[in-house]
């Protein structure tokens, strides 16, 4: 059924579905929502038990969506309050799930307690010595009384779910369990209350109360283990939400400070952060200096220096000094909230690799019922007369019980949940499951140079004072003092260079500062006339360069640097080379990508010699030079035309078309919002190590999914024929319904456990 199309504006709602037990349930809920007028798209995730629905509010509201789910035979958890925070919303859902889990455990404990009586009692009654002294009719009635609570209390939800599915002309896992255990119970009930009917027809009046009770107990055990494992797959979201600060030290206009709940903080407020405290929310530093641990957002282990003007983010940890910051974002607008939404959206999305499992699960249950019926008929026709009904029933039940589609339904979403959560730990934010899957198919990584391989801002690459400068450090302080008065990016590069070049003394005072537009600046520093700027500035002041300084300037220019010339009291005394410098990790990241078997290509607007020099520095063999911003997407298409699966990595607004055109777009997190919106994966760290992590994580996740799907398909492919009695004619072996139930429970738990191995992922 195609979704309803509409030109009306749409909204997205997330519904927490209750009562789904297998992939067939998820598919049925999805179909019910998709058929509802006003719904554009619906995706139901069995692992997260959520439905993500795009709908037209003019045609249907959230209550209407919930009604469609209820009409399909399932329940929808009450929506959170509109003002609820992510932590409150998650806590409320956790309480609901904890209550459901507690009910499940009670049902299991009742079933287990009774089964531990029923099973040994049934085995004892099979012994000839016991059979001679215990009336079988009385024993069977006793077993019946013990089994009824297992069915009506512990197994009640299997039968109600199967009945709801039957009313809606569909079938699910509970249909198989209900039909299988129900058939065994009804046969046993008939043998108990009317054993003469069986004797008259030469049939053994056997009872299977132990089979019925044990199957329900084992399936409930599997569900208990499954729910516990599911909770671990969503641990990443809980960890992210747990990072949020609960209070903030708010500075009042009168100078007083007070700790207030984080919900009371508003944009524009000023907050004090002391050493060892969490940053309450997003903002900009007003005063103070510190180092902040941002690893929970970026995956970067080294603390980040924060001074006045620097951005800080909620949930990060202040390590050393104290500072004040002005709040810019609160609540759902913070960086942490954005990350949580991205992870939730990714975990609720569907990967293309899941389509095969979806197609199989759509026809799986009806097919199994048909196979079970054929099995029953064949055994009833071919088995000896006295045992044909018990054998036919045994194999009929075994086929129904072993053929659970749960493993198929959980194979992909559980791995996606763990993989996307693990990526968030390392600053790799995956927009959806499709992007995570696409990353493992990439053959070529196309890197935009500026802001990706390089820092995207000018930095001093060389400081060359003349030989007769007595104190180069003092001269550098003078030049930085002049440049500090300017807002030009090149001037800022000089100031940063001086601050990081072990020049501990404070910068000297400046007088008579003058800016020469497009040429540089000058001032009086410690009684000396200082100029710093381009060659034209010195020429205007009649200052000539020495032959040695001219030669050095030409060499720096040839290496694609911008050269600043410095003069003191009318004499040229130094050169500073400024360029967009490489990130420290770029060469290592490129090397690692190549080790992964990927071709790395660089793209830049620089001229050919400059591009060749940068490419050589990081070990890139192929590059595109003199590429205009408008032509970046064309370069992506050029690589795709060569049959390559292209991942584009960029950070600027002009990278957005190329990011969107690529098979996979990866946006460096320090870049623009436009670039991040166009990308499938956002890297919170401002270096290429995140690209390596994303590729490695994708390969590991898809590997786990393939293992899960292989296990699920092989399990059912082999299990159903064995349960049907395929091995009995040759080897005399048969699979009891109880062993089938144990195998079925094990299949789902095995898939979940395999997915949880992703929690041990570490980037190399």
C-alpha cells in the first residue's frame, strides 16, 4: 500500500508502541498507519518499539494516529507533556517500560514455578512403577489444574495478541505460539476428560501439559533476556541524557549568585562555572580562562582552551579555571539536545539492508502455518496408527514454535541502535541508518582542502628575523602588540602565533595606532616606529629590503604563503609567512583511509603548485586544483561517472551542493549549519579522524548486521525442516516442541548479544 500523498504541510510524530512481539507486528502497525488518510510515511522500529510518522495536521492529528494503532490491536504509550525535557520524557518512558518488564518477570516466575512441578511430575508418571500405583485420570487432572494458570496468566498475552491479529486478518509470532501451545493443551484436555474416545479409535490418550507449560516458560525466559538486552542497546541515549546539568550558578544583576534548576535558565542570563563543574548550557565566555573537557560531545580527549569570546556547550566539564558565560541556547536548542535528537532519529530509521528481512517477515508466519499443517497431515498419514496423532501433533507444534521471526526483525535495528550510539560517543553523528550503511560501500573519499585538511584559518608558518635583530622574541612581541589593535584575520594569526611561541612577557603598550587599508598597520611601540604589512606598505614608506630578505621572501611566496613584512624605525627587520596550516592529524588520517583500501582525493581552489605541495604533505596522489565553489558538485559527479562510490568531506556553505550530490556527505562539525544539514554524517571533531571512525564503524556495524541476518535465515532454514521431522526417517531423530521453544528463545537472544558486541568498538 502506497502512503497517502498530499501537498499539505507535514509534521513528524513519534509514537511509543506497546504490544509488538515480532517483525510481523511491526510491519502490520506500519501498514495500518500508512493506510490512514493524512499519513505521508510511517516507519516502525521493533527494537526501539517506536513508530515515526510523517502526517498532514490538516487531515489527522496525533490522537488519530494513536487510534489507528489501537484499531490494529496494539497500544500507544501516553505522549509526554509538551514542556517535558528530554530527561523527563525518557524517565517517564523508562518507568513505563520498567513496569512492563516487572509484569513480564512476574509472569515468567509463575510459569517457571509451576513448570518445575509439572515437568518432573510428568516424567515420573511415565515410569511403569509409578503408573501401576497412580490413577492416570487423577494425575492428568492434577496436571491440568497446574497448567491452567500458566496458560491463563503467564501465557495470556500470547493468546490475546493472536486473537487481535486474527480479527485483523493477519498473523504474528504470537499466532504461532498460541496455535502450537493451544493445540497441545486442547489435545491434552480431550485426552483427560474423554480418554475413551481415543481408546475406541486405537489412539494413545497421551497428555502434553509439560510441553505446553515448558514452551510458554522458555518463550517468556527468552523475552525477559531480550528485554534486558534491548535496554542495553539504548544505553547511549540514556548516557547522553544523563550528561545534562541539573542546576546552574546564575549571576544576578546585583552581583549575587544562586544555584537554580536548569529549567529556569534563559538566553541572556550570565552563569558562573567553577573548576570541576559542568557547563550548564550553551553560551559564550564573557570573562575568565579555563580548559574544558568536551569529549562527551566530540570524542576528543584533550581539553579545549576557553577564553573570552569562545563558545561553550552544555554538559561539558570545566577542568581548571573559573569563567562566566552568557547563555545563548537552552533546552531543546542546545548542542546536546541536537545530538540526542540525531541519535534518536538514526536509531528509529530503517537501513536498506533491512528490506530483505521485511519482505520475508511479511509472508513468514502464514507460510509457517501452511508448513505446519502439511507436516501434521503427512505425519498423520504416514505414522503408525497408534502413534500417528501424537507424532503429527508433536511435529506440528515444533514447527510452529521454532519458526519465530523475532530474530529477523531484531537483526538490523539492534545493530543500528548500538552502532549509532557508539558513533555519538566518538563525535560521529549519523543522520539515519541509510547513511551508516552507505559508509561501508564508499570507495573514494573526496576532501575539500580548506577547513578539512587545513584549519580553515590563517596561521604563521615561518618567522624570519634578520641576523642583526638582537632579541627576536622582543621584536615578535612588538609586532603582536601592533596587530592586536587590528581585526584583520592575518593580524589575528600573528597575535595567536606570539601567544603560542613561548613569549611569556606581556605585550608592550601601543600608541598612535594607524591602519593602512589593504596594506597593513603601524604604531609607536616603546618609542619605536613599527610597521607590519605587505610589500607595498614598506615601499610607501621608502623602506627597501636587503638582498637576503628579498630572497627569503621570494622563497616563502613560492611555497604559497602570504608574506608580511616588518620594519622598525624605517628598516626592514623581519618576515612572517602566513598560510592556512594543515591540521596535525590530517596526514595520519589520510594514511589510515588509504590503509582501509580507499582512494583519497583532494579538491581545492588553490593553483596547481600550491595544491601539489599540500597533497604531497599529506600523502594524497590525486587532486583537483583551481576548483570554483560552483564546480565542486561537478567534481563529485566526475568521480561517480568513473564508477566510484564517493564520500565528500567538507565544512563550508559552498560545500553543501557537493555534500548533497555525493553518495555520502560528511560535514566537519566546526563548519556551517548548511553543510551539516546537507550531510548524512556530522563529525563533531574538527579533524579527519572522525572520517576514519565513521568508515570503520560502518564496516563493523554492517558486518554485525550480516552476521545477524545470516544466523536468522540459517536458523529458520534448518530449524523448520528438522522440526518437521526431516531427520526422523534416516536418523530416528526428532525435535521436541520444548527444544524448539528453547531454540526459538535462543535465536533472538543470540542476535541481540551479537549486536551488543558493537559496544566494544574502538577506532584504531
